[in-house]
């Protein structure tokens, strides 16, 4: 029997922040796929959502919060910072409900606590990089800066407009000196248009490249098939680890 060889611990950062070029680009499915792929390589993984909006605390069973979906698809432990009912940006949703948002330090503590017990913590943002998470107006970018050594994955669409949105997000990351791990295309159908194909190829030519392309409706797969598929959808993640999924004993 061939012994498992762990990838280098520092090949990927312990904390991976997952942001999007916009809302509804596939961040949750991308977070689940990354978690499943890492777990499939023997890495212990947890996921954290600083603020979940659009899901009330007493939500019915058919309304699924993002971290519950990550737990279902990837089979990893998850945690939320807070939950708000209004489907709005966190600060606006909190104001509507007269609810108090966690402080930036609270999020840092939650991520640090999770990181103490596993190889990787995935932090999924709300909306885009500069959406405000706290009453002080601090954003996911500020949270990333408060998590030394973290890296950022950008989830993007394949459709028209994605190049501008992706470049703006990358520029904001560069301006803050945040490490960019690569782009994940959140959804691509079996017969992509010429525009979608061109956009994906353009993203592949970025210095950090594309970690992978997730198939359309990936979240509708049963968890076992989702976890198996994640290793094929994210070949760039294996490269960041200095290994190949195919070498998994």
C-alpha cells in the first residue's frame, strides 16, 4: 500500500478568502468545491461566513443558508458570524432590522479559532470584495488584511461584463497587497457561447490564472458526486499545492 504524502503545508495559505465579482456569481458553490477538493487530499477544512443575509434565523427547511449548503456538499464543519433576514448588503440589512453586526475583531477571532483546529479555513464573503460587513464600514478586504498570510480566490461569471468586474476586483486586491490565488469561474454550461469561451480564455491568461471552472448546476449533484467532481473541476488548486489530484493514492 502506498503511503499518503501530504502536500507542503505552505503551498496554500491556511486561510483562503473567497470573494466574488458581484452577488450570485457562485461563491457558495465555489467555496464548497474548494473545501471538498482540499478534504479529498486529506486536508482538514472548515468554512466561515461573516454575515449571512437573506435568510431569517427561523428560516424554513427549504431556505438554505450558504454555510449549510457548503456543509451539505463538501461535508466540512461551518460557522456563521451572524444572520440577517433581508436579502441586502449586511450593513443595510442590519440597519433595517436594528440588529448589531459583529465587529471586525469578532470575525478575526472566529477565523483564528477555526484555523487552530484545521489545515484550511475558507472565508466566504457577502457580495463583492468591498461590501461593508461592520458598523464601522469595514469590508471583506479589511478582514483579509487582518488575517496575515491569507490568500484570496475571486469567483467570476463567464458572461458578458465579467472581464471589467474581475479586473476591478483584482485592482482592489493589488492596491491592498493581498495575495491572489486565482479565479474560479462559478458556472459554465455544456455549450458555452463564443463570448463565454473568450472570457474564460482571457481569465486563464491572468498572472494568477484560473483555478477551475465549475459546471452549471453543480450544486444539484448529490454530495458524493459533487465531492468527486470537485477534484476534476479545480486543477489549478492542485497546482497551487504543488501536486496533482491524479497522484492521490
